C-alpha cells in the first residue's frame, strides 16, 4: 500500500488481503481511474 500511496493512488488495506478504493463520480474522471488501475497493475506482483 505504501508504494501505491507514493505513486499517488490512495486506498485502504483490510486484512487478510483486501485493497479498497473509493471513487467519487463527481470528482473522479475516467482518466484518473485508468491511471490508478495501471499503477495497481504495475505494483502488484506478477504471477506465473
């Protein structure tokens, strides 16, 4: 979560393994949500 915050994506962690993100439609545009998703994909470990 610290790396996401460092990159400007703020969320909440709940045990055991849940990340939560709140989106406010009046203030959050599509481009911001897309950027957050790209940052999340970059930060999460790759499986395989």
